């Protein structure tokens, strides 16, 4: 068997892919047709027995997918092919299949069911990653590391604090998933241009009953389609999450650089190969993979925005684009979340290297705490800043440790004792509320997810 798309053989997990297979798409559409029949029966538009027959035949055991394809060759209309194939299996009840509906009543509503199922998986993925990150943050709560700004040494942090920031971001994404779900998972049952004329005087009741049956919301003022602003919001959210994952993966890649070497992806030294020629290599391939896939996910944002613009009450320009956009975005994001969880679940944190890198700074990362200690002695902040700036520049130029230069500075030693200077220069004394922030974020995860984080 030959494949064209890498999703077929390289990327994506089975549960998510299954939601977007041709078989699942047809099944979701038949679920909508069955719900429509039941809604009609509930208000007396069709016999209850007919709705029962239609519901019983709305599955791929009764309706052959090959028969649907055969009919589509003649009709050149995929939904009408499904309607005819269903009707053939329903006997006399077949005359009630698709009664009062237009194609997109079925298509958009089925898509809403797909999106709901896919979003459920994404939410579970995020929650799984939150637990993994919380374990890591709690474990490394007090692990000293140098913070960096502009890719330069800044002041001390802890590695757990770094991860706590990721936790806060992911918790926001989880909130967004919950908030967006009812807007993204919206169907419609309102006929050709949204007026519901073909469904009769009770069309509003029918629409409400169908969506209640299927567990989704509905477009309150549809055209022939559900408003694509819903999908645009959804895809932008998926791209936002993907970009956060790229941020985390980029940090792992940077920390694994030979000259930094503070954290590493897991590597099976017994059999894993890093390079076909450089046998010593251990590359952050999973994080690199996540970064690459994030760019693909973001690439779907523009065509989704463009698919929001349709002529009059609708046209077909969105359909082909959405067949690519929605399955690919969900499948890739699910894959990325799973991979990022694996990275953080098995990451190696080199605590001794983190301390070595702090030592490499020769005290310069402690300039700020000494400045703050000077201001506590009563001199102005700007004066203290200039004193420490001058001593720091001298230390950087001479290659001396900042502590040694400070001990020679009369501007410093007249205000601070040697013991006070040494205390101010200890990185462990200047992580502020970093450990407490870790505790709060882990506690928040425990509260939101109802779990106990154990290390």
C-alpha cells in the first residue's frame, strides 16, 4: 500500500485519527440523520416506527460505504449519496430520511460532533501533561539554575519555577478549551438558507431537539452553514496551544546544547542512534519534532480565516479547505501533546551542571541582590546601581570573581560587612518566591484536576 500524507504512516495517534476517518465521518452524519428522524417523530411529523427504523439502520453495518461511493459517482454529491444509501436500507421509512434538511444541516452538525470528540481528547492530553509537569516542578522545586534573558545570564531561579510557568500557561489553555467547546461544537438544523422553512412551523423545536439529542449547541441565526467564526476561534486556539508546546520544546533544545547541558531528553544508550555518522550524538529529536509540527499547525490559521468569508448565504469554497484543516490540526496537536508529555516525563535534569553554570558567571548574576542590599543600608537606588555597575564591569574585564572586586570596593565595604556581602552573593538566598510559586501552581493543578501530585 502506498501513502501520500505523513499522517497515514508517521504522525498521529489512533484514537484521534479514528475520529476523522471516512467511516467515522459517515457514521456521525448518520447519527445526525437519525436524530432528525427522532425529532420529527417526537412532534408527530413522522411515525415513531419510521424513526425507529431509520435509527436502527443509521450505522455502517446496515449502510455499506462502498454503496455510498457508488452512488456518489452518479450524483457527484457526497451527502445525497449517503441519504440514498440510507433510504435503500430503511424500506418504507426511507421516505422520511433527511426530511426538511439541507446538506450542511447534516455536515456541519456531524462536524460539531467530531470536534467535540476531538476536543475531549485534547483536554485529556493537556491534563495529562499538567500532571507530568507538576511532578517535575515539585521534584525540582529547589533546584538552582541561572535564569537567562536575551540569552545571557540574569539572576538565579529554580528549574521547578521554570516549569511552574509552563503549568500556569497550560492551565489557561485548559480553561480556553472548556470555554470554546460550546461555541466550536455547534450544529444547525435550519434548512437551505437558515430560515427553517422546509421544516415547518416547528422547525425551532426540531433543531433544539436534534442538538439536545446529540449533546451539542446550535447556531441561533444560521445561513446555510454554521458561522465559520466558530472554527476560526477553534483553530486559533489549537495553534496557540501548539505554539506553547513549541516554546517548551525550544527551551529543552536550548538546555540540551553542549555548552549549556542542563537538561536532556531521555536517550536509550543501549540501542538509540543519534547520527548515522557521528556516533557520539544524542539529539533532542522529539522536541525538534514538536517545533516542526507547531509550524504546520499555525500554517492552517490563514486558510481557516479565509474560509470564514463566504458569498451570500454560503458557497463551497470553505469545504475543501476544512477537510484538510480540522483533521490535520487536531491530529498533529494530539501527537505534539503526547510527545511533549514523554519529554517531560523522562527528562534528565543535570543539577550539578546547573550549579557549574552558576559558578561560571563568577558572581556577576548576583549583582542585583548586592545592589538591593546596599539600598537597604540607606543609599539611593540609582547610586547603588552605579556602584554595582562599575564593580561588575571591572570584574567582567579582569576575569575576577565579583565577590573579590566587591571586597575591595570602599563604596561597598563601608556599608556592608564581609559576611553581609557573602550572604548577598549566595544564589540560594536570592530565588525570591520561586519555591512558593511552584507550590501554588502544583496545588492549583491538584485542585482543578482533583488529583494528588506525588514525586
